[in-house]
C-alpha cells in the first residue's frame, strides 16, 4: 500500500514538473523581444499625434515635424530632427537647465510647451514615447547635405 502511495506521489510530482515546464516554454515562446519593441515604437509614433497628452490642440508633431524626422520650428528657433537620441542621452538639456534622461525630456515637453499632466514614470505611454523617440535615426542623403 505504501509503495502504491509513493508511486502515485512520484507520478503526481513528475506530472506537475512537466506541466510547469510546458507552461514556461509557452511563455517564452509568446514573448518575441523584437516584436514587443516594434509594437512599443509603433504605439509611441501614434502618441505623437495624440492631443490628449497636452491641454490644448498641440501634439508632439506640432513642433517635432513628421514624428521628429524633420527639423521643426518654434518661433524663430529651429528644433533639430531627432537623430540617434538613444546614444546622446542622458545629456544637459538647455531649456530645463539640467541633465535629463530621454523619459524626462519627453515628460518635460508634455508639461511645459504642451501644458499637459506629466505621465507617471511607469506609464506604458511614456515608455512607448521614449521607445519611439530613441528609434529615430535620420539618414541624411548626399543631395540633402549639398543643399
Ligand atoms: C511647442 C513645441 C513643442 C512640443 C509640442 C513638443 N516639444 Fe519636444 N522640444 C521642443 C523644444 C523647443 C525642444 C528643445 C530643442 C533643443 O534643445 O534644441 C524639444 C526637445 C525635445 C526632445 C529632445 C531633442 C534633442 O535633440 O535632444 C525630445 C525627445 C522631445 N522634445 C520630445 C517631445 C515629445 C515626446 C513631445 C510630445 C509629447 C514633444 N516633444 C512636444 C518643443 C516642443
């Protein structure tokens, strides 16, 4: 009798281990890191047209032209296109007069020029905005350089 109980326990234990292993494998299969990042970048790009981030009609695209891939303007000031910002931040951000991370600059633009409410640091929207902004690399064509 004892042997049978022991065997049942062993079988149950093995079954449990196999189930846990199968589940882990399934979880790992579901998360494709490149796809997840691409999704976040895509969502961030959409947020560049989202008026709800600010208090008025402004969107990120009002100042950072075509998703920040082209130079923008604010009055007489030229706002340079985002170019490989992932490699440049953290850096001293003139307008805030302090060193900032890319997330902080994104929130700074939401709060200051756009008069919106700062996003929480763990808000997926802020992550998506930063993922997008960090993904922009401006390829300058030879002809464009000559102009
Ligand atoms: C009213 C205009 C305006 C709006 C709207 C605006 N920004 Fe900005 N943004 C600026 C200015 C001005 C700078 C500073 C440019 C500089 O220092 O050369 C800047 C800088 C930045 C930078 C750093 C660029 C660099 O080259 O270092 C990022 C990133 C950025 N903004 C993201 C955003 C995001 C995201 C939004 C929307 C939530 C947004 N901005 C909305 C005006 C704006």
